[in-house]
C-alpha cells in the first residue's frame, strides 16, 4: 500500500487508522548508481486499538420541550471498530432507549431547565458524551372543577335564599375567578354566592371557572317550588271565621248579662 512506501531518505512514516489494521507484506528494494540492488521483505502488523464512538447527532446547546406534549429525540453515533453501542443518561426525566431514542411527556413538575448528559459506550472502554439544556416550557392547563353545590336536582322552597359554591383546582397555580350564569344572564360572581330572587320553576345554572386563559364550565339543575297559596288562604279564612265566632259569643254573653241586670 502507498502509505508504507518510504520517502527518498528511506523512512516510512504513517499514522494507522482502522482501515490499516492487519498484516501487510511489503518488499523494499534499494538500487545504487551502478544499477546494483538488494531487496528485503518486511511484514507489517498494524494492531487494532479500540476507537471511541463518535456522536454524530447535530443539536444546539439548548433543546425545548412542551409540558403535556410528547417529546422525542434520537441520538446517533458511529464506531470505527463496529462495536455494539449502548446509551445512558443522567436524568430522572426519562430513560434513553438502547438505540438512542428519547420519548417522554413532561409534566407540570418538570417545567424549567434541566442539564442533561447523554453518553454512548462501546463496551471496550471507549465512550462519548454530549451535554445540553432541556427546557420544559409551561403550557397552561385548564382549571378543574372538583365540586359544585347545591347538588344537581336539589329542590328549594319559594323565597328561600340559594347558596352556590364551587371548589376548583388549577395545576399552574393561577388565580381563579367564578361567574354564575343562567342562560346568557349573569346571576353573580364569586364563591359562595347567595341568590334570593330565583322564581319558581326549573333553573339551569352554569358556573364558569376562569384562570385568565382557559375556562371550565359545569351546569347544575335546581328547582324552586311553588308556594302553597291555596293553603295559606285557607288558613286565613279559618282564622277570620274563628275570630268572628269568638266575637259573636262574646257579644251574646254581654247581651245576656245586660238583660239580667235590667230585671
């Protein structure tokens, strides 16, 4: 091979690479000015020395992932010796696959910047690493309604104040506002909310929980019962009749006593 050819001074200089590993028999001949020559056979043995793998994935110093969305990234590496490669990482966010794949879905607790080092090894002492910043970006989560009171289907007497309450959670810790609607009409805000002017009949009340960006709704169905007006009128009638009877009896007694006195 050309790389084993001597220079004019008879020196052979080369740096062996993976392709040169093995035995190479070379015949060297020297000739003088008179045309006389001599030859020698040299057996070169280039020994294999383990070469570390090389990561060839192109990426920046910072990689971005979105909360609640699957993040994927595949690393690639070459090994001059053709050794089998294994991948490892130093983070609790994910576990890299044996062929260099990363796939995970960041959660709210993962939001922020994480320094991650990924290493590939050839099992023979050779390895290569890459370090990068993985930034998990917060994505707003809609609030979650835990409970709403009164319960669906609750019945109330007419003219009774109804207290509406809602318990909600927000994964992002955002401040929440509460708006209560009946159809397109707002009946109040906040929690608890006391409403005193609901008319008899069925009412579909919707609470809207707003975190400033996302709104979550829940509707309940309550009934305001009609007052028993007939019963009330009957009671008054009985009371009036009773008073009248008492008055008649009292007058009769007075007249009777007056008649006896006159005798």
